[in-house]
C-alpha cells in the first residue's frame, strides 16, 4: 500500500512538472524510469502503452497531462419534414 502511494505521488509530481516534450495528441504516455524521466506520449489506448511498458522494460503508463480530446462540431438542428395526412 505504501509503494502504491509513493508511485502515485511520483506520477502526480511528474505530471505537474511534465517537460515541454510531452505532446498533446495522444491520451497515454509511457514514462521511462531512467535519469531523464522521459515521456513517450504516442499511445491511443492504455493497452497499447502496456504492451510497450511490459515487465522487463523500465517504464510505466500514465495519462498524458497535456492531452486535449478533439472537439466535436456541434450538431446542427435538422429541419423536421412535415407529413401531410389526409
């Protein structure tokens, strides 16, 4: 439990001080645990990231703090067709 709390604290600290290299086009990042603490934000799903950060690699996955989901255009109101009844 203590390790989980420490891990979450590290992720939160890294997210707060994320480097300028963190791109906002993908929602998931693999954080490489080395001297640089690099972020590789090129994953669309958590599962894609997990495959790269599999056991044996020195990384883990976290949500991209710079990710902004695409904005969907507003639906235009469609005119209702009137049916004439007899």
